[in-house]
């Protein structure tokens, strides 16, 4: 069995960068791989990057998947596997404070969790150290649900809303902290893979309001997830 590298793999946001995703091999096999997208409105409403991502997987012949979560997806122009845990307006810190994740995990039983959280925490001026502490708790809860959980963790997209001048720098600070923290939390049994959704994403051209992705932004986010997710699916599902 191939040994897992404890180092976290950073994945470029745009497929055109040519940087390949590498998910450490672990001893796990699932006939159908359950995937939970976890986040806020960027993930959930409508979150059409998830539809594009699902379509990319289908086109690549990766069909042994089941996207899971308590929320249905919105219409994105075609039928797709849309379940998710993308809750509009939610803060990562509130998910922990209200102990919301454990019942979601218990219901969905995911093998892989895709995390894009921290936007609303930054908007609410939550200290970066607190957001990272929250992510650590979330990871612990995921591993309690599944000791072999594969965690794909986003360096979140930039934000520049008109009513929050400090949001942009706070997102950058958070993303830098994620890059430092994640390798210390990653394990052989439950690797954390950093997914860089920040690089190459332009709030001026890729959002309609400085925060939420438009069509171009959805394509970039889908591209950012495709390689690391497809590699994780192969590792989990064979």
C-alpha cells in the first residue's frame, strides 16, 4: 500500500495552470463515493459551479458518485446531482457554536467533504485565529463520523463587497493561515487537501456583487475542484 504524504497538496484554481492534483492513497474502497459540499451561499444558492463540476465528472467517466446533504440544489439549466450543505449566510464559527455539522454528517455519511467556508466569518470581522480554530473542530467532527474522511479544503474565493472594505484583506489573511495550519492537521488516515479557489479569481469579472460568482466565476470554481475531487474519488472508490 502506498504510504500517504502528510504534506497537504495545493491545487491551482484554473485548469489551465496545468498543476495536477495529488490526493494521498489510503486504504479505503467504496462502491459509490459520497461527497458533501459544505459551505455558505457560494456553495448552496444556487451554487451552479457544483452543477458544472458534476458535469465535468460525468464527461470524464467518473460516475460512481453521490453528492449528499440536507439541501436540494437550485436549477442550473440541466439535471444534476445537487444535494449539498451550502447554507446561505452561515458562518463557520456558528456551525460549531450550534453543533450543526454532526447531525448533517450522521444523516449523509460522506466519504469526502468539500469545504468552502469563512466568507461570512471574514465579512463579520471574526478573527482569523478563531476561524482556523473552528475549522479544526469541524475536521475533528468529520473524523469522528468517518476516521478515513478525505477533506478538500478551499482557500476561498476573494471578496470585495461595497460595504466591507476590510473583507478582501481578511480573506487573504485567512487563506494564508489555512496554508500554514492544514499540513499540521492532515493525517495519513484522513488527509486534508488544499484547493486554491483564490488564485485567478477576479471579483470584478467573476462576480456580480463582489462576493457571489457569476457564470464565469462558476466555471473557475468548478475547474478548481475538478482535479482534486476526481483524484479523491479514485482513491476512495477505486
